C-alpha cells in the first residue's frame, strides 16, 4: 500500500469519481475512508465518524458482519466465478434466488434475475416490460411513465426515466417515449398543494390525462420509488402508490417498483411496496441485497409476469443479461446477507431508530428556522430540507450547505447532501446512542451557521 501522502496527492489525478467534478477533486481531496466497524468509519487521518449515510443508503448490516464476510471468502475459494448464461449455473445462485424469492413472496414475486447493481436492475425491468407486452401481442406498448424527482440510476434507460435533470441534460438525447409526472412532494409542487393526500389525487389526475393523451396502448410501464430517495427523501401519502397501482391496472400498464433503496427493511417494512400495501409487477433491488459487501442487484418478476414469459414461444427468450448475473461470490453474499437480515430482523430496528431520528429532527426544526421541511417517519430514510427563509422557502445556498456539511463532519458524523436537503440513511443496525450522536452533530452544525 502506498503511503498517506501519495494517496492524498494522487486521489483524483488518475481516479475519476462518480458524481464529482474531475478537475475540482484534484484540488480538494475528499475523505479517504480506510476502515469501518459497525456503523463507524475511520479515515486516513484516524478520525472516526458515524456513517449516517450508510454508504449510499446501502450498508444495511453495517461494516462488521462476519457471517457475510466469511461466506464471501469461502465462496472465493470454492468457486470464484461461473456464469449463468444458457448452459451453466452454480449452486450459490440457485440458493440465493430461492431465498430472494422467498423474501419477496408476500409482494407477489415469483422469479429473480440477478444483475450487478441498481442501474442494471432498473434497465432489466424496463426491458422486460417491453418484452412482456411484445409477447402479449402489444408491441406498440414501448413508452415509460415516471415521477419527477425519481432516481433510477445512470444507464440510458434509467436516466431517461430519472426525474432530476442534473442526471439528464449533459447526456441527451435520451430514450424516446419517456414522460414524467409531478412528484408527490408536498413542500414544493406546481399545484401549491401542501396536503399530501390531495396532492396524490392531483398527480393521479395528471397521470390519467397523460395516459389519455399518449394512448394507453403505447405505454409499457410506470416506474416509481415507494419513498423517493436521491430526490431528497420524498415520502408520498399512503394512498399514492395504491392509486398509481389502480390506474396502471385499469390501463394494462405494468408497475415497476424501484426498491433499490427501500427494499430489505430500510422503510421499516421488508419492501417499500409492502409498506404501502401494493404488489408491483416488477421490482428492481440492489444495495441491501448484500448490504454492499459485494456489488449485486436483481430484477424481481411477479408470478403473473413470469408466467407470460415461461409459457411463451421463442418470444419468451431473454436476450438480456450481464457477465456477472448470478455471480457465485455475489450470490454467496446475497444468501448470507439475507439470512443475517432476517436473523437480526433489521426492519424492526429500522422502524424504531427511524422514529427516533424523525422525532429528533422535528425537535430541531422547532429550534432552527433554517429547517424548512422534515421528511421521514418510515424507517431510516430522513430528509431535512434547509431554507434561507421559511416564508419564501428559498433553498439554502450551496456555500452555506457546504459549511454545514463540514461542521457535521467535524462533529463526528457523515451525512449526504442532496442539494439543499441533508439526507440520513444509516445502517439498519444503528443503535439508539448512535442516533443521538447523529442528532447532536446536526444540532451543533446548525448552531454554527
Ligand atoms: N434506483 C434507485 C432508487 C437508487 O437509489 C439507485 C442508486 N442510488 C439506483 C437505482 C442505481 O443503483 P446503482 O448506483 O447501484 O447503479
């Protein structure tokens, strides 16, 4: 291993970071994380901080789960790789798929298609949705509907249904035939509707209108996150996803639940769809499927959709997949992570600690006018939107957000800044005392500005 000075100087000279400016990162070396234990990170200078970001909403089991580490190590020695492309498979892939299917049986899931991550999983769902309609004799159903503020990864399909133009503009033209509905964001929306239930109804009306305009017979699928994560932790009203499901059903449109963040307990339920009482047709998952110990994702297919493929003629052939689909080491990580997730019942801790965090942040909102909106209350996804003026809801400027982030880091916590929202999504194994430390860091940082 190179020495610390080499690492600090070289970070961005060779390495381009995702979601960063390659030139600016050369001048400002970010935190170099060297070790992690439980929910705590240690950087190159030996500073320890609680990981209130949970990596990228993914380190659900924290960083010290030996069951998962040992399963990965064992599999590396037994069989480091073999593909599941037509003709071969491997034992761990079979076992992991059985477990994932079982985990999501209550959501109506019947089949599992492994990928290498969230973007791959979204892409797989979008492509399977089109193929499904083609098999059913409706090849004109090619379009996609999604929500503004939704995040669905950065492949071309996912970027095309993304609802934040940051991830789109530099890469246009994207996939044709993708249309975006207003976000269930009651703090800011084009209707000026602050009642989340009424907002849900207004968005449903826009969706009906868009479907009528496009022609239902041209639309393949609607994709949404049960709770929108990267868009700033946007929690729809409990009627929203069921309303969307009902509209999709009435028009023969498949519903894709993007559960890349919500799946595996983060919302306090095993899936975000289950939280809202909805059974999707397809689900994209990743992150919590291995708690980030290994890059794996999956597209999950409902029993009904699976049957269409499995009973089809040659049209049912899936000409889609990845070299690392059903990777045995990834599959071993999945199997171990799922059994640990169930053994530790992480959703229950996520619900309790999520409530603690949400109430703690609400108490801070009573203290600091800079807090414009607090979102969460369903597990460990909390968003704190900061404004320079509560009356006008003017978003807090980037410079002050940067100072707040630095103050939070200085006080021993790592969070994620999403524009003018502080997002917190720690490991699902976080303790009560650690949540108090996170809240204290936020308090200190807000007091400092
Ligand atoms: N969908 C959602 C809801 C996500 O939050 C993310 C990643 N944050 C993705 C898709 C893309 O996943 P990945 O970064 O693993 O490709």
